[in-house]
């Protein structure tokens, strides 16, 4: 059994890691840390876990974590992870960081986040479908929720050198903003609404750009506009993709099915994805249409932001890093309707 | 492996049976029937199952079902099941009927549903927590969704002979009304609303009454008023229970925890249950307060109507009927938040 | 024109007072106070009022308010109003207090709210349908949201001396908890949920009891259990009413239609009320069924908690106090669907 | 008083016309037609109107409508209006058609809708902010819901000759799909979801294109992708606008505020619009950001699809056609929250 630790386990990604790991046949949840809740039962915070785990939150230093755990998921805010990861990483423990701290090249990170990086090291970007080299890594930067759905929606065209410009218009459930109440998560503000925000300046654009540009260095025109919708979970991304060639529906279908042919968690559909069909699961569903007017290809991707967009993908990374089948423990259909 | 068949698999309970059975280590889904959809892929209707099953809907007669299946779940409307069950039941196949047809004693059924019963046989009521005799049965009438949550909220007091009068005020998610669109499920009618209906005449009252009266034949005053809330899943029942003795919080807690002490799917809580903590799971969470004014005990129970209120409970019944551990394949935490 | 002031105008009831008063043909909104937001435009907080009002929040003392205003709405939290009202009330200004401070007799208030009353004076309870004496008052305690819907659902039976026991099971929209984000208003906690709380101890029970007991002093058994539903606005109350006589549907209908015959804002329906049909309006819709099993009468009332449950009712009170037609400025159909 | 008739009054736009007209000081609702519901009370269908109107649906021929009405709103489906309008229009009655039949030039209509036009006449497109010539018309084609929000979001840049390419990504509430239940409006399908549809082929694209191209004939690249969100009302449009000049925030602000300076129902904001601030009202709120990366301007517009997107705009047209102040009877703030 793999002994897993979760650093910063009181939030949504921590809770979701535990929900998923409890069903993982090869993992024992060894430790869940929270300075603030140290000593309290994990299931007092994550009430759906009552009956499943007697675990208590602990306030652990890196030495004890490394001693007890084989794999550590770091689920703390950006800016904090960079102070924790270095003390964990220099060891034989495998580390998967769910924060933003190691997703971007250091100089880009510092520019985008406006803070100096305390630990300027490179990490592999943990989007399993694009990074086969994950299997040799002991440290992975788990992708952001928006970049997961956006990048997967456009990667096949970028990899084929066909993508000229990409505009990602994403719609996210409200758990993307975290477990703490704010005006933006206040029910009367969000119900019966859809709230656009950071129309041109969201930090996740840099991740999407980095990944697509890596697939095609000629691609420079990448835009991203996020919205919050009245849904607990899920991200639906509408990718308006302009290509530099005339592509038929069959062309596009071939490109996508071929690109994702050995990727069990990406389903290329004949119809338009919905959030219900991925809710609680690690899938990314993709559908598309070709615009007869201007060659625009509209690709829709649907993920669960807490699973494929965070905790499920982290476990998918763990599986690959540990030599397990990629789908181990997370091959579960969505809870639908 | 147990070969399972689902008769009438195109609706929500059919889809949920498949979602759950796909994760059951001892079950193979052998057949899913639908006359209307015969020949179509199951995953064209239940899109969240794409990638999990190549099953096609079939239009099968009882002989073929019995030949291929060890267990049959009947998920057709009330009034229809009574014409299918008799042809299945006279065999060594185990049958679990999810319709209302066999839940009530025949005379009560005919009175409540206003139709003549085509197959007036007795069946054990498949509320596992109350019916240990399920383990010897080959035919079970799976309880209704409302009766599951309502009966479990009051059973300990009824069994103790303490319950004088019970008023169940239940709030159900909209999947309770089925997969077909109606004005009652039309989004603009149900969002931002809570809709009471059949204030005094809902048929499920008879099931609740039958079960509680079985525990205490002196109990006659049982009322039930259902509501639909803007939620996909879940039933929260507020049980206003009047008792014929003065009970302290500790008394009530002892009665409930003792009654449910070996029942893994009932969690007696110190706080008030929420639908989120049971969503997608087979749990029934129970909490309560004692009214200092008049001895009323207000018990809240929360279930997922499609799981503990239907398909999960059917599998729980199957587990017991087949000699498996009651929790096999359905010991999964809720998808929360 | 009546010059109206709103003390504590930054919350939902303040915003709703302004929305409604802007359409009132006899009222000028003279002042809106907020210590915290003093100097800021009212429409920066209440964004739907942009273009309608150049008003700025002010931090005003009682003297200035009295000088500038003919009517003052006090929309501050309970415990605060009692320190503001006395300085306003001793004048020719009309005062309508929307807090809980003056709704209950002083001794009951102190017991229920656990604080000493700084200003133990009596006030008329501003439920216009029950208190014709409002027209002679210069100070009114505007009812709570839950008590409005609950009391109106049972008052006709209480007034007829027929009510033996009342159990109010109420379902409220989330604006009832106010404008400030809390875990209870956090979208992921409340969507797809219905949350029961204070099952037996909610303070509004005392108001309901006081009003019904005033109509029938023999009535003592009144219970109240509140819930929050995923809706922005609205309270649906399910009143389980036990009567000491056998009443037919026609009897009950006669009692209700007669009782409310000159009350324009109460609509006694032939069907079951919905929140949509009262949304944004000052109506209280009432429907019912008689339980053939036990003589229980189930009455459903539907109101908009911010209108008939707060600000609309306050204006209705103002109209009566000022000698205007009760419906002036608030005779508007619901925004439905 | 203007006597108004509504042809096809049983749907959402018919109900909304009546809700709004009931508050219009210059209008008497003279007739509401519905063949199917003829003889039934209007308030049996539109329950929020109970107490406001004794009107019954009638099945009227064009002669009788013309005789009784000064203004006729035609609220029947596209393809039907073209058979009704000609019989109404040849008279001194003013006609406002809310269907799609007269919004496009005939040849474009026939191409987009795939049907032959029975009445190939030109009509002025009733977007008041862009068509001052409405004041001289007796027949107006009221714009579609999506085209209203999309066109207003981009018109100032198009009119300035600055718009090179426009991609409209719109998110609509579910009432946009009408009053009849369908799988697309089934609560369990739409809650917790956002559903993209007709990614490249929605008919409303032609209206948007026609209007923007009219403002700048060089503009040819206009895309439109609609989505349905879990909201009853509202359309939020995210307009990704590419311009052929480098524009600062101040430039854009000047262009928009200047363009809309005498348009009372368009509010150009400093922040990002929300649906709550326009709910139930006739406003179109507009906000924007300039993308520092690529000169893209992201403009957000928010409308209520049933008001500014349909019935409110129809009344705005009526006001102008009848020589009334444009805002008469519809100058009402949103019902918010």
C-alpha cells in the first residue's frame, strides 16, 4: 500500500482527494494536515466522510510527513506551497503540488503572480494526456482547473500545427473559488446569474498559453475569459479556435480521436458535452462543430473542476508516477443526473 | 459473478442501478431492457456511462431474462410490474421490484392505487434496517423513496412504543418525478421555488403507515406532506414526532443509536443532516432536537432519493439476499460538495 | 410628498425599501443612512438602482433625520433598533421598525432574545391584515418574515376558535439570512440542499405564538421549524393545523375567504401556492387541503420574504399610517416566471 | 388610453407583456388571444396576475382585433406570425411582431429559417437604441433576445468603423426556450450544468450580423455561440471584439458612453454586469475590459431576456411609435437580489 499524505487538507481539493483515495485499492490515507484544525476529526469538516475515516487533522513538519508518507499531495494556496515543497522534495517521497507555484516557468510565474519565487525549480506540468514523462518524475505540478479543460480542448489542433488563434470562454462552478464564503459565493449573488470576471487578466491564461505554445511555438494568440455559473462543480469551456487551413468535420474528428486514442479519461463525443456526464468523475468530455462561415472550430470541453481539474488529476498523476495503471481507483462514472 | 438484469433500464433508477453496479465487485450487468430503446446503446441514454459499458438495451421476454440472469431488478412503473414479476418470480432467480406494486398488502394497494392487483402475493418490504428476514427471500419489494427516509426517521421511537403521532413534512429533489419532462420539472417552474403537492393524499403515506404500524400497532396517527425543492437529488424529511412520554435529548440519542447500532448505512449525527453529505451515496443521516415546549421531537433524515431511496437500497437488498456483506459495492462516500 | 428616511439602508431590506419606494407615487426617498458606507452612492451597493437615484449613504443623527423626514424606516439589526427608535419616536415623525425589538411584549422579548430591553415600550404589531388599529399609530413594529407567512396561514382558524394545535414547517429563501456571506449562504453548501436549522428554538416562534394566541387565548400548542431552500427569495410555509371540529373543504374555504375578504394582499386560492407567483410582490397566497385521515388541515402560504415579509409590508404599514390606500405604490404583480 | 391586444398570449412573452402593461399608465389591455385556451381566465395560466385582471383568453379574428385595439403585439411562433400580420397591418392599428418573421430581409429569412415567406415585406428592426426611425412606423419587428444583448454590446465599435471581428458567446436563462417542458428545460438536465447548443448555426446570428453590418458594411466576421445556464431569466453576452486600431480603456469608454448618451435603458458601467441588476427590468448593462495581449476588447452585456430581450422592448417600441416618452411604464428597477 502507498501511504499518502495531504498537506492542507481542510479545503475542497483536500476533501475531494480523501473522497477519491478512500476508494483507491492501493492507497492508505496516512495523514491529513491542517494547522488551524489540528486535532479535529477530518469528518467534522468533510461531513460526507463520516463513517469512512477516523483520521484527525494534524499539524506536521516536513520530516514527519516524509517519514510516514510515500506520496504527498500539497493542497495549500499559491505562495505557500513554494515554502513547503522544497523541504519535502529532497527525499524519496513523491510530491504532487496542486498549487500554482510550480506550473509556470519561474520568470513567468513571478510576472503573472507578482511575487518572487522562493524555490525557482522546474517541474513537469501534470497534464497526463500531454506529458508522458510524468512516469519518471518524483515531483509534479498539478494543472489548474481552467487550464486542464482549455488545454485539452485545443491541444490536438495545436499539436498538428493548425491552430492560429484561440479564445477560451470558460464557465466554472462555484467550488472553484474555494471553501470560504465571499460575496462571490454568496447564494443570492450567484443564483440566477452568470458572473464574468478578470475578463482579460486571469492568471490561468499563462498556463494555457505555455502548454499550447509548447505544442506549437508559432502559436501566440491565446485569450481566456472566465465566468462563474450557478453550479457547485464543473467547468465547461467553449473554445473558439481559428485554424490556418480548411478543415472538415471528419478532419477534426480524426485529429481529436487520434490524439486521444490511448487516453482513457478523454472522451471525444459526437454530441455536445454536459457537466452532468462528468460530475464527480475524472473525465474530460469533448465535442465540437466546424463553423461554415469562417472556419472557426468551436470545441466544448467539460470536466469536474474538483476531479479532473484538481484532485482526480492529482491521483492520475500519482498512479503514473507510482507505476500503477493510470485509471486505478478513479475509473468511476459520473454521478448523474 | 452475479449476472444481473434490469427490466426497464431507461429511467433514472435504471441508470443509477448501472452506475452503482459497475463498481460492484461481484456483479456483471448482463442485460438492460427497454422496449422503446431496444437496440440502442445504453450509454446513448445514460451518457455518464460512456466508456464503461457496451451494453445495448434489449427487448427480452421473461424466459430469456431468467436464463441469463441470477438477479433481476424490475424498474418499471407501478401497475406494470405486477404483470412482469409473476413470470420472473417462479424460478431460482432473485427478483427485486422497485415499483410500488408489492410494497403494500394487496387490499391496501388496491385502495390506495385504485387498480385491481393482477398478482396478489405478499412480499417482504425491502427496508434492510427493519427487515432481517430479507436474507431468506428471493423476492423483495423495494421501498419508495419518501417512505425510506420517513420510516427510518421514526422507526426507533415506534419500535420503543413511544410514538403517539407523526407528521412527516418531506422535501424531495426533482428526479423523484422521473426522467420525462413535465410542467412540474420545467426549470422555470421549479427553480427559486418549493412546490408542495398532494398535501394529504400522497400514496407513499400508506407505506410509511404500514411500516410504523407494524412496529407499534397502537400507532394510527401518521400524516405525510411532500414537497419538491430545486435540487436534482435528495430527500430531507422533517419528522414532527409527538411522543407519549417525556424524553430527554440523551434518551432519544440512546434510542436511536441503539436501534441503528449494526446498521452501517444509518448515521445518527450530533448535528442536522444535509443533502450534500449523502449525495450519490446509500446513507441515511439522522439528527434531531427535542422541543422544550411540547415534547415534540423533530427528527431530520437525509437520503439520496436515487440511491438509498431506490437503486442503492435495491443493491443493498441484493447483497443481503445473495449472502454478501450488506455494504458490498455501495460503501462509497457522498460526492460533496 | 412624504419624505421617507431609511436608517440602516445597506442591507437587503434597505435595498428593497428603496426599490419599492422609487415606484411609490407619494414618497420621496429623502435619506438613506449607513455609518459604514457614508458618502458612497447608494447604487454602488444596490446596483440595480443605478440610474434611479443619486442618493448617497449618510451618517445622520436622530435630530437631522426627524427634521428631514416624515416617515422613518428602521432597518438595523435587533438589539440596535432599541437604541435608535426612542430618539426618533418622540416627535411627529412616523416610525416603522423592521427589527425584532418591538414585536414582542418586553418580558417575552427579553426571554427569547436573552438581552435586556433598553426601551420597554409597547408597539402595535404591523401585520395589517390583523391590526386595523395601525391607522392611528405613529410607531409600528413590522413583523418578522416567517411570522408573516405562518400567522396569515392560520389566523382565520384561530380567530374562529377552531385551532387546537399548529405546526409550522417553513421553507425560506436565502436572503432571509442577510447580505453578508456566511457558510450558511455559501453557494456550494446551499445549492442542491435544503437546510433545517433551529428545529425547535427559532425566535420567530414567539411572534407567531403571540399573534395566534391573541386571536384565541386557548391556543397554546404552536410549533415552528424553519428551513432554508436554494432560492434567493420567498417563504413557503406548510402549516399542519389540527382543529377541534370536523371541517369540510367548503367550511375551510368559507372561513378563509370571509376572513380575508377586504384584504387585497391575501389571495385565497383553489390550488397550491408557489413562490413564483409572489416573487417581488407584496402578496400572501394561501391554499389548503383537508386531511381525510385525521382532520388535519394543511395550509400552504407563500410570500416574498423581502416584500410581504419585510419591506413591502413596511410600506403597507406606512400607507395605512399615512391615510393612503393600503395598496398605494405596491400593487404590482410578481415577476414570474 | 391605448387599447392593446396580445395575439398569442399564453406563453412567457405574452405573460410578461401583461405584467408590464398592467403598470403602464397609458395602456388598457383590451384583448389576449389564445385559440387553445379560449374562454379560460388569463390568470389561470399566468398565476401571478391573479387579482389584477379578469381578462379571459379569446379566439379572435383579425377584424375584431383591429376594431378593438390601437396596438397589437403578435407573440406567436415564427412561421405563424407571417400569416397573421398581413391581416392586421393594413389598417391604422400599430403592430409589433415579437416573432422572427420580419426581422431579417426576406431572402435571408428564407435561407436561415428554411421556409418560404408568406408576406415578404420590409420592417424596421425594433432595437430602439439603433433605429430612431421607429417613431414614424406602424409596424415593427421586435428583435430576438440574443441579438438584443449581442448587438448592443458591439454597436458602438461597429458604428465607429473600428470592429474587425466579433465572437459572441452568450449565456441565456431557460425561459428563452419557452413555456413548454422539453428535455432541455428538464430540471435535472439543466441544474448544475451549462449547455452549449447550435455552436455555429443558431439563427440569431443572422440578426446580429445584419444589424452590425448595417453599421459598418466592411464588417463580415461575426460568430455567435449560445449556451443555456441554470437561471430562469437573463442573457449575459461575452463579446470578444477584435478591433483594427489600438484603443485604450478611455477610448472605449468614450465611444460607448457617447454612443449611448441619450439611451436611458443602456447603462455603461465601470464594473462587470450581472444578471441580478437587470432582472425583471428593461435595462441593458454594459461593461468591458481591453486585453493588453492582443487588443481584444471583451464587452459584457446583461439583459433580462423576457424584458429588454422581448416584451419590455416591445413596449419601448410601442411608446416610441405612439409618441410617448420611451420609458413610460417600464422605468422600473430590477428585482434584486
